[in-house]
C-alpha cells in the first residue's frame, strides 16, 4: 500500500506493539437496523485489571441505555502504530477514558454472535503500520486471500502472550483449506481501511484484518446451483452436531462440506462451510425435520453469506436444502439448489 500525503499528515499513535487495551461494543437498536459502536482504551490507559474486571455487561448496557454490551478484552495490539484522519470522541467510563474508534452494522441476530473464521465488515478509517523486521502472523484462506493478525486476545485464554503466537497454529481448529503462518517483514507494512475493514476472529477471539484478495475485479454473474453431498456425523458438542463429507456439482465442482447445527423446536439451525479448489463459501441453514422409523429428513432452506478466493463477495437468495440421514448420522445425503452471484 502506498501512503498518500493525507495519510502521512493524519494523527499518528505509536508504541502499539504488544500494548494492552480493552473495548466496549455497545449495541444500539435491533436488527436489521442495529449498530454496535466500539469504544477503545488505547492511547488513554492500559485497561487496569481491577477496573476492567469490575464491569458487568448487563449493568453497563442499562447504564448506557443500550440493547446490549459486549466486553471485548483484554487484548494486545501487534502493529507498531496507527494513523487516523480524525480522532474519535472520548468518554469516561467509571473513571477511565475510552475513545470511539469504529462502528459495526448489525443486520441479523446471528451477527451479534462471534463466529470464528467468518468475515465481518466494520466502519472505520485508519491505517495500521508495521515496521520492517517485525514478525507478523497471518491466516491464509482457501483461494489465497490473506488476513493479518492485528491483535491477540486474552479473553478465552488469559495466559496467551506474544511469545506463544509462533505456536498458535498448532492450537487452532482451522477450517478445511485454511493455514496459519508467521513471517518476518522484509519491508514496512501499511494496512489501511478507508471507511470499512473486513475482519475475522479465530476461536480464541484473536482478530485479523483482510490484507490481500485474489478475486479479480469485474462484473458479478449469476450461476445456477445444483449440489449433491454425502456426509456423516464426526462429532457433537455444546456448539452442535458436526457433519462432514464430500460435495460436488454446479457451479463449484468437487470439494468438501462441513455442517454445524443445533436441533430444537423441530428444526436444525446452524452454519455450513464448503471448500473448493478456487476458494470457499459459507452460510446458514434453517431446516425443519421429521423422524420416521430409523431415519431423519431435513427439508428447508440455506443461504450463502460469505466467500473467499474466487468466491469473495458471493451472495445468494434462499436456496432449497434437503438432508436425509439415518438416526446414527452416518448416511447423510444432501441436496442444495437455487442460484448465487459472484
């Protein structure tokens, strides 16, 4: 990225490498017209533990007149500095200052949940700077898109430190086709957001910003969808029932599929991810089911909401989805049809 004169003239805050900070994500309104405003301590204080640990998200929401508040921290930044065209306003929360740094549009209730390895677009204008020789950590998505880690989190693992990031890839349960890597910069890196940034989190809530994409510019075209898969249950947990298998058909070709659903109120709801040679696509399912004898039949809808590589920016309308399986989960036959645009 080449810095413009305006970017160079922007307000710059240094000393961010491994700097501790905390955030409030303050949700106002209700989907599809909700917004989460992000308040951050960086440059104002070091998020004292006694101050931060005293907060209760429900009480903070009542105090601020918000729909909900997410306590997002403690975290540590990994870049060296940040430049912003204009500083956000500052407010004091229980004796410590925080600055408004971004906002996140919330269109559905599902977006409130922090789903690992799923893109989220936030509204902000800034540029992160890493100096030459600095070690960075990245996620490589199917199709070649890259995300740079901007901060590591101590929310899920309070013992995580910067010294442990080199081995983090061994801990992460990366989706099929994803890869974690660590490398030293041969030249400075500037990662900008001119109004919006695309970010993802891993299961430890470490945060990465999209840095490079492989999809070439051009008009998006509509494609018919006719996919068939064979799956089997590979595990279950509090997160749901996990099915995995092989899938093929129009327009993506051959690949793999992973489905994670919760069963309740007579239907399965959850997420899916399909991985192909040129990238991956993911989305949601909502499928009522019936049980007859030793078999279970799911018949409902799916929607593609996200993509990497050649499928970045993919969208779909409502797709028809049918999943027939035995009750032991070992003989799934899945059919998906409809259309997508990418």
